[in-house]
C-alpha cells in the first residue's frame, strides 16, 4: 500500500498540541498508520503540494483560516486539487478541507447563518450515507467533535449529502466515487480529555475505513 499524504492547512492551538499532538499526528494515530509512513505537506506555510507516485490517498486537514479569505496558499491548493481529483485517488477533506473541496468543485462556502458549531455533537446518516463505502462504517446516529463557523452553503453539481444534523445540513458529502468531505473532526474528541489512547471510536472507524479503501 502507498503512503497517505496529509495536506496540512494549519495548526491546532498550543494547548491541544501539548495534550494530543497536532492534527497530522492525530490523523495518523486514529487511522492506525505509523507516522513515518505518512507524508505531510504544510501548504499554509506556502509550500506547494506535490503528488508523488507512492501516494495512495490524501487527507486535507482543518484550519484556523477561512476558505473565503482566499489566501494565496489556499487558492494554490484549490487549483492543485482540481487536477488531483481527476486521478481517481481517494481524498478526504476535514472541516476546512471539506469546504475547500466543495469550493474547488463549484460549490459555495460562507459563514453559517446560525453562528459557530462547537463541541461534541450528534449527527445522523442520510439514506445515501448508510449505503456509502466510507460513511456506512458509522452508526446511523453518531457523535463527533465539531468546531466551525463557516460551512458549505451551496453544493457542487452531483454532490451527495451523506450526514447532517439540525445545525449543519452538510456534515458529510461525497463529491464523486472516491472523494469525500466531513465537516466534523474524526481525529478529535473534547480537548479537555483527549489523549493518545482516547480517540473517538467513530472517528477511528472512519479514518481506518478511508485508509482501507485506498488499498
């Protein structure tokens, strides 16, 4: 199996990093992948992403930045994604990454009309989600950690809603057979109790299934 490429779009706050590690470390841990088998490109530092032949899957992280800020690194990453999506490689966007995929493919992103969704939330799979190769590993109603003030406000053409709740209509979306976005954070639990052995079991199941699909 090839390597997982993590497109890192920002860093967690210092207290979370001290307790739990940064987002790339937590993603690898939840997915059950040794960190040395992961390739990380920190695009928020204006490092342009490159897709090498040994990459079999891609995860785009969350970020303190906003998609609507159109920062140069964000615009460049979006342009890169337009080409990469055509290569039939499994891609998962998380929070900012989810929104960036929607924006890249012709959807719209903006601030959520209800403000910020923060903390442990309950999410429901749609009928399509229950039959999706990735999301179907989750219970029909599951808990996950959310932290976002922006959201996908208009879906791209041919996108399919896989999960939602009363606050967020697009908690999970498929953008094609091998491209997904989740507004929630599968790599996170409440940062006051997080630890190397205390991952959200739903997030672990999702990330491990994603890596399995890459094989």
